[in-house]
C-alpha cells in the first residue's frame, strides 16, 4: 500500500492481520500506484525520480529495484498484462495523458493511443487476454474503453453517455 506516514508517499507491505509492517521504498520523491504482478513475484510502481515520474519494478520485499522507463515525460499508473509479459502505463505527453506499453524487462516501449482531444489514462490489463481497459475523455465526460494490447480495436464499453471512471 501507499502512505505518507514518513513525510512523502512511500510504499509499504503488511500482513492481512496487521502485523509485519515493512517499508518498501525510501525514495526522496513520491512512490505511488503499486501494482503486484500476476505471479506475485514483482511490484511495478510509479517513482518520482528527479522530478519526473518513472516506472520502477521491485521484489515484494523492496529489493532489486529496476527503473524500466527513462522518459522525459511523466510515466505512471502501471498495470500488468495477465501473463506478466507487459506493463501498461499512462504518460503525460504534449499536455495530454496517453497510454503506453512496455515489456516487463524495460524493453520495447510502444505508444498505444494518440488522442489529443481527451485524456487516455488509468490502464488496467485484462485479466485473461492481451487487452487493456482504460478511461478516456474530457474531464467530466470520461468513459471506459477496451483495446487490444497494440492499441488497435478501441471500443467503448458503455454507449449511454453517462460519465464512467476506471478504478
């Protein structure tokens, strides 16, 4: 989980009974949005590194931290593909949030969306397919969409015009 109990946002783990509290990060910047890999062996998260959000992966005990993005733009809110092969994330590029995919080893970063008129953000890997569920739209008029992991086949999940936010 994420907490500011030490003055900035850091990541922690704790047993479900409340015992075994362990601080996992101690970056002077904020560490945000932890996401456990499908096999439970890694945690992807957003780290503020020199003022720019980047995606970092670590072991569940906080060791073996590896920065997998090194972008000039904010890169955050990671989500794993169902098989742990890819990480989807949002990037603040050209004044707008867009979606990206990167291999979980940090190779082959690909931009998935090009939507300058609205934000594409809060990606969630589909639980059993290489697809991405995400939020898109102008602030206050968001809807939930799904697309293939290569950015193709974007379709809205709802078409009734009500605002929907991805969780």
